[in-house]
C-alpha cells in the first residue's frame, strides 16, 4: 500500500469527481482510477459507489476517511520529526571534556573559536556522563571530538591510524599540599622510604597517573609516596588535598587561586613540576561533513 493511494482517496472523497481529483493530484484520470482500484484491492473492499453522480462513498469508504486522514498526518509528522532530528544532529557537535578542563579551559577556548562554531549547538559530555569511556564513545561516534590531556588517547600500535589530534594549549602539574601541613616534615621533598608522604592519586592507567608515575621514577631517590586515595577527577583530588588528606600533583590552572590565597603550597622545586599538553582528538572514521568541516577550521585557527 502506498501513501499516495490514501491521498488520492481523500482528494476523491473531497471532490466527488474522478476528473477533478485527478487534476488536483496532477495525474491523468486513468492513472488516478487505477490507483483507487489498487487501494480497494489492497483493502479487499469497495470504497466508491461508481453508479452515482457525483460519486459517493460506500460504508467502508466513509469509515476510511478519518483513518486515512490520521495515517497521512501521522506519516508526515514522523517525517518532519525525523527531519528535524537530522537537521539538529547535523548542527550539534558532541564534545567530550576531561573534568577540570570543562571548568578551567573550555569556556575561554570556546569563546576563542566562536566564529568557527556559528549557530551550531555544542553538547559537552563530561567524565561523569561518559563514565570515563571517552575513547569508546569516540569510536562509537557518540562523541565528535574529545578535549583532554595529552596521552589520553593512544596513537601508537593498532590505534595509530584511528585518531588525529591538535594541541590547543599546555599546563603543568604542581606537587602541592595544604599549607598548614608544611610544618610537618613529612610534606617536604626529599622524603624517605621510612616516612613516605601521603599521596592522593589519579586512577591507574589514566593520562595523569602515567605522568605522575613517570615523575616518581625520575625522582626515585627523593620521592616516596604513600597512596591513601585514588580518583579520576581533578576537582575531587583538589578538595581532598585542601582537607589535608595528602599531597597531589594538580594542574596549575585548577589551583592558582588556592596558591594565591595561601591555601595550598608547592612542594619541591620547578624540577618536580610536570608539563602536559591539552589536545583535541577526533576519530578518523567519523567522516560526518559537519565534523570534518569544523575540524579543518579548528586546526587552522586553533
């Protein structure tokens, strides 16, 4: 059954004339008549009493009018809804964002690329919403881009051709503790194996954890850590450090106000700071035109 058969039938019911309905539907009268016959054959009943002039509807035809109108409206509404969703999808860009970057980097960066974004809607997906599965969401194309720390997405081995990235900025991890704890000799570098410094760390295998682990290896003779807590969120680690649970390496952009206010104090010297980059990632198999267009613009303008 074709939708235009129902539309033909409604036109015939409204005009009471095959010739007028055919003209209204912009088809020949013979073609129009065949389509009405096709609808009757499909339904298995006569809809038109062809012995009257003007033609009249059979009981089945009268019953079909309301149903046909409802079906036609429903189908077009569904098409309109799906079309709107598709248009909205094409205008929407899903951006995954590592937690502290959503607060301390993204607003200013989005403002700087506002001209590229036009009237596109940006949906920010944070670590909490993503369940920390950013890479999987990129591969599933639930995310168009990921803004995260350098090293968050592997581009080595089997993944080397799957992702592209562009560097948007940089920051440093500073080893800090609650200022009042500096009176305790524990909170100084170097530490000893007998009296390691309480440490609030990042979740294992995360980009931040890998950076801190590398730092600990390079300063193996003077940094002895006693892990007390682990979490994936920079802001959570900051709050724990401010409460005195231990020291941590935290991004400067996340703690600069705490340093100015004297709430946190840096441990060690500049050699203990850990630089890192802020990267925008894209999955190469996501070839949605909207994504490619904006990616090229962002790479050119950064």
